C-alpha cells in the first residue's frame, strides 16, 4: 500500500507528499497519534488509519499533491480555522461542540475507550466509573481529548485530571507514578503499550466501556473541514468518495493494517448529523 512520504522537516513540523493525479493540492493536518495518523520513525513517512483513508479518498478525487503537517491534537481545529489546512484527520470523534467550530465529514471509523494503570492494578480500576469513584486517584489525558469530558460527565473533578500534549507524555506520567491511570482510545492504547515499560504499567483488564445516561460512549471518527462554502464543497466531494471506499471494502482493507476490523467500519446507523445534534451533557 502507498504511504505518505516526508517532504519537509522545519521547526518541528513534518510534511508529506502523495501522488494522486491533479495539479491541485490539499493540505492535511494530522495529530501524531498511533494508529490514526503518525510518523513512522523508521521511514519518516506519515501513515496511520485515517491518514491512509484520506490519501485514498483524495486520490479518487484526483488531487496530485497531498501535503501533510503534523501538529498537536488541540491545534487541529484551530489550525483548520486559521486556514493552515484544507482538512484535518485524526479519527476525531464527532461531538456537538466540535460541530459548532467546523464541518465534519461522514463517519469513517468507530472505536471504543481504553485505560492503563500501574502494574498489578493496585487500585482495582476496571472502568472510568471505578476511576471516578475513588476520589484519591488522578489521571493523565491528552489535552483537548474527549476523555476529559467523559470523565467530567461521570463526576470527576477537574483537579484530578492532568493533561499533556502527547500520548507518550501521558504514558510517561503513569510510568513515573505521577498519576494512577491514563485513558485514551482502545486502539491508541494498544499502540502505546508496544513501547511502554510493562514492568511499571499494564492495560486495565477486563475493561468496561463508560456509559452515560444509558449510552455506551462509543466514538465516531471523521475528517474535518473548514466552516466555509469551500470547506463544505470539499467535504461533500470527500463524502462521495469515502462511501465508495466503504461500499467496496477498501476502507476495511486500509484500516486492518493498523489493527482495526469489521467492528470499526461505519454501518450508517449513526450519522454525522446524529452526532452533531445530540444533546450535550
């Protein structure tokens, strides 16, 4: 399968180019988070499930150059709105407050939550609810991630939440004992544990997915476009070709290389409009 290739390293920003078939170019913002979009350190290429979905869609749309820029997670939408990118893609969960800031494409990835704890799980934490219930425990979460809101909705005080700008920093906070747990998506956790100190930390198992008002907190990820006529036009074209990937089975082929399976492929039962219009807690 093709990979995005690194074209420029400047001020800590890594860019990639992919040949697609038109004189036009697209600039894509991604967060360095496995397995959604990240830098392969062995090749300096940008890859990942959502990065490769975007590459395949824009290739079908006829774009010749797809230039990528890696940035912090919490800079994705602000960077999009500032005109730094035409689209951002990082498996970002479609949430009402985000829909107010930008235009989400159709759902392209469905995924659940995960949690790591100190080795031996000394506090017997097997769910977000367990973590919230023990008021002495603290947690590290990536800045601006939706896990912060989930835990707050479940009753956790913000004073117990420590944030960092990368998954590696959150894992390090747990490894050092600065926090009692770290939470992230299940797929992100799986990738992070491959390079973690497993003498110090472990996956919380068996893990129970968080439930709020009777609804399991499953995430629905999508690419995000600018809140403008141009952005909406590009989003509509993206949706058309994204559906082709889903219908043909190519999307499953793409994401399976990054540890995802059929359960992570959108079925259409939950739409972007559903997610954007759901009531905020």
